[in-house]
């Protein structure tokens, strides 16, 4: 695969706007990108030691994902009565979204069918209503507990678990051995194309009902206790480090490596909020991960 040539094709088709639908090269370019995403050969964001955040946004990849929505048409999935999809008819070498029987029926853009896995992929997709959209990468050893959803452009690395009712949003990057607990929400960032997606690095534990949104980066080894919400506008109070961490116009909110974050509150200091004794939500770093905290996650190994 020539990635430079693919990038050039994607950028040209994306720049064409609606006219890209008339370009015979647009659909093949998108399908090549989609296949590369599913194989983990390209990513919406990649590790980059020279970047301030340690990550580089690949805007052209996000352009290609958006191009797929522009090119797609609503279609039954799988196609009724075994008919081949219109996308397959125009691109004979592309995998058919409806080639295999499926117990569920959907109507979506034919450029983004549900992914199909085999035992050879090494991904454990437990039955019960889960869905992984085309264009998402799941490495070997990933476990998906029903019902959960992984959107296009996402990257979920080896040994991670996506638990029941959890969401991995579009372009989100999930590292190795991450546990996304029940009802955890990892937000998607598809637009603007140069915006960093949510990134959860290796060995992170995301507790139940957590929400990580708006390009937040969670460094390796961190623990988010149940109910923790992190956004670009959320200040993070580091009791252990005696500092307040915030996003800036140039940088997202970054949770330090090995931080243990719990939901907290801060009192309103003026006006009616003070008079009424109200407090606002505030995530708090209470400590940094140690051997005892590691032991609390040992149960995950028994579930794999």
C-alpha cells in the first residue's frame, strides 16, 4: 500500500466536496482507507515523540472517514433477499457488507456496515447486541461485552476490554490492556479534522459510568474511578501534586500517568451559590498509582 498516494487521493476527493460523488476514484480510495483503518495500518491519531502531547493528529485520515459518509447511501444491512449491496456492485473487490447472514437488520450508509469477525481475528465479541462499525481497528485479544459500540475510525489495542453499555466514539484511540468498564463513554472527535480525538493510553482503568470527552488524553496507568467526567472545560484538581490541570487553547486536558482520579466537588465561593451552600462537580487526583492500586485490577486477568 502506498500511503502517500492514498493520502493524496483522499485529500483531493475531500476538497472536491459534493462533486466527489462523481469522481470514479473516490469510492476506491475510501475503501482502501477503510481497509487500512481496520488493519491498523493507518490511524486518526498516532504516537509522536516530537509532539507536545506525544500524539499527532492525521487530519487526512479523518477527512477520509468524513468522505465515506459523503459517498454513502442509505441501505438495508444485510441486503434483503441476499441481494449484493450497491457499494459491492460498483466495487467488485470490496468486501460486501451483506455477504454473510446476520441476525440483526440495520439501515445505514452502505460505506459503513457493521464489521464481521472470525476466530482468526482473535477478537472476542460476546453475543448480545454489540456492534463494531467498519473502519474500526480491534487488535488481537480485545474483549467486547454486550451491548457495546465501537465507531468508525477508532483504534482499540491488544488485550483491552470494552464492557457492557460502553462506547468508543469515532477516532478514539484506546491503548493496550485498557479496561473500559460498564457504561463508560469515550467521546468521538471527528470534526474539525485537525482536532485531537480522545486518547486513552496503555494500562488505564476507566471505571463505570465515566465520561471522557473533547480530546482529553489519559496517560498510561491512570485510574478513573466510577462516575468521573473529563472534558476540555473541566479543571482537574491534583491534590497529590498541589496543582490544577486545565486545557489550553493549544492543548487538551491531560491526565498524568498513574494518576488516580475520583469525582469530587468544590464549593461555590460567591453569590447565591455560596448562600445556598452549593457545590460544583470537580474531578480530583487523590494519589498516584502504586502496587496496591495495581492489585485492585488483577481480577481483569481472570475474565479474559
